[in-house]
């Protein structure tokens, strides 16, 4: 059992001391969800093998009364198995599958384009001794392209990302948390995408009025402001230019995926929209 209700967490940090890894962020939230105090072992990208006693090249890792557990997903499963009397992170196998799907979608939709928009900042904000490692490994990931080349022109690319997040906004319009009335591990894995972004986003990726702001602010404020490290950057303040796409839909949700059929009144607006479109097409 955890000594003094405390588990050791090996962190992956930037020069500011804030966490850079979305996987470490998810683990921080999982530990707090379970009610544990966290003893942080600080460090950056280099020296992980030495810090972990040659147990791992990647982080996070936790130590629970001498037992090492690696990998953020395996850590969450371990915490539920070891401490079933504490609030559950997962509620069945189905939740695990859906959490993986949502996380994969967010990585493809948000992290992938934002990674290119902030990759030079990612390197410059890392610990000085990590700069060479980050440059070498990330340029290899990017097919040999220079980080400066990849990040250049991001003012044209950043406005293209918010509209693609609309399905996620629709989901959160109807639910306080992804876990329903209270947050669960699905929330933490999704929040980790935006926590990673806030650690490197020297220019904001979302507009001030983005509806995601409510969920994000509440998520960052959880557990005494766990996501409010002073080294983090604001996610909000993206300035749009003429010709940029609308960042999110301001129209009320319509259709079978967004609304429930409770009779003609509930579907009238959609029916009228379809009829208008048909009439306009016939008039051409």
C-alpha cells in the first residue's frame, strides 16, 4: 500500500518546470482522482534511464511502496486494480475502448496539426541540456525537416484547427464532463491533449469565445488547479483574419446525432431548413 498516501511520479518537464508529456499529465490527474499525494521526481528528456535505474526510456513511471509501474494506461489500470475502494478511473471495458477512440481522434485532429505549429517552441522551451536531443529526434520524426521550417507559417494553419473540433464541442454541450456529472479517466486523457498544447503554445490556438473554454477551465482547475502551472501558456486569444474559417458553429445543434425526436415540435426547425433548401434549389 502507498506509504503516507503518497506515490512517486517521474515527471517529464520543460525548463519552466511544467509537465510537457500528455501521458504524464493524464497520470497526474489519475493519481489525484484516486486521492493520492504525488512526490515528483523532476527531469527532462535526457537522463531518463539514469533517473529510473535503467527501468525505462519513457515516462511516466510511478513507484508505489517500492513497486514500479510504467506507461500511463497501465498505471491507470494498476490504480483501479490495486485500490478498488477508491473512486474508479474506468467503468468497464467499454469505457476503455471509447476512451481510446476519443483520444486517437483528438491526437489526429488537434495534436498532429498543433505539433507542427509549436515544434520550435517545444524545443526552445525544453531544458537547455535537452535542446540537442529534441532537435535531433523531432527532426527525424519529421523526415529531416528543420523545426524552424515546420513551424513557419503557422499563422495560416492555426485557424484551420478549431473548426475540426466541432464534434467534441457538441459532445460537451450536452454533458458537464465526458464522465457525465463528474470527471473520469476519459476527461483526463482528453484534457491531456490541451494541457500538452498549453505547455508549448506561445501563441494561442483557440479564440477567446470558444465554447470549449468552460470544460477546459474547469478541467485545469481540478484538484487545486493541477493544470495551472505558471509555466503554462493560455489557450485562448487566437486572432482571426479575413478569410479564416469560423472557429465553431454558432447555430443550435440539429439532426439525429445532436437532438432527440420528441414529436414534430422537436424536428420542425430541421424540417423547415430542408424545405427552404429544396425550394431554393427548385428556383434555380
